[in-house]
């Protein structure tokens, strides 16, 4: 029996990297995508296990051609992905009146349009196989009202709507769609921000990766549509 294959976007850092490591520990072959090749190579190094195949597919998820080419390579390499992990994402925060259009476009482009392009490219092959799981990383910001999060919340709420429609369209095909809603996660997400939040009070990255793996390995007789994971003290 051939190994299961997971395509992980945003695999260069944070939740994507930790998910890749955990999938490898559990015997999955990996197809890793990120914009930064150096980060991607480090993830591959950290994920290497005996018998595991790891393929690096650097790309910008905003590029339709690059996304299509990545899926084509996965499909030609013995079959399409059994799980698609949509963890590519960026975040920046400012009052709505101060949000610059280029910052808005970047966040919508990566967090929402990128997920759309990846799903659109991968779904036909997964339908042909009659099985698979798509796991999208949203955020509690998609539903909670948080000051300064207009563009981030809009992108993550749009991702939820996209996943919900895809799930309904894919019913009966063997392909399931799940969304994870994390609160604050102690990841590299915060590295470029001026934040006084205490990361020791946040969710460990490993907990999110474990939830992703559980969804990807869910048997075909059920689909867990959503998982909400918060720190013990709340959203933070």
C-alpha cells in the first residue's frame, strides 16, 4: 500500500511547518509549498524520516499558474494529494481607516484567493480518486469582533464561506472539507508584529497540528466540519 500524500501550503513556518513534521512522523509523504525556499528546505530537513518522501514545491499561492503546476506535479508523482492542508496565511492589524489598500490586497490574496486557487486545482483529482480531505486554517477572528482586525477577519471569514460551499458541493464524492478555528497560537505569526501578548499563554503549535492530522485521517464514514481551539484564558 502506497503512503498517503499531504500537500501542505504555508509549510515554511509556524503551523504549516509543525503540521508537516507531524504528518511525516505518522508516515505521510509530503509535498511542501511556501514562498521562501530557505524556510521550505528547513521544514523538509526537520520533517525527514526513513521511508518518507518529501517534495518541495516553492510557490506563491496567489499565482494560478504556479498552483496548477504544483498540483500537476503531485498528480504525476504517483497520484494526487490525499489531504490538502491550507495553512498559507499572513496577518497584520490596524484600525480600518488606516489599512492601506496594498496591505488589504496582500491579505485577501494570500489568505483567501490562495486557498481558492489551491482548492480549485486539487478538487478535480480528489473527486476522480473518490476520497480525500481538505483542511483550511481559519481563525476565531473570522467570527469574533476584534478591533484592528478588519482585513484579517474579512479574509478568514471569506475562507470559511469558501470552505462551507466546497463542503456542500463535494458531498457524496468521498472528499471532506474541514475548518480549524484557532485562537492565539504561539507561532512565528507574531514575529513581525509589535505585540505584548504573552506567548506562553497561547496554544502550542503542536496542538493545532494534531487537530489537522486528526481531520486528515478521519475515516470516510464521517466529516468533522469545524474545530475551535482556544487558549485556556480565551482568545487572547
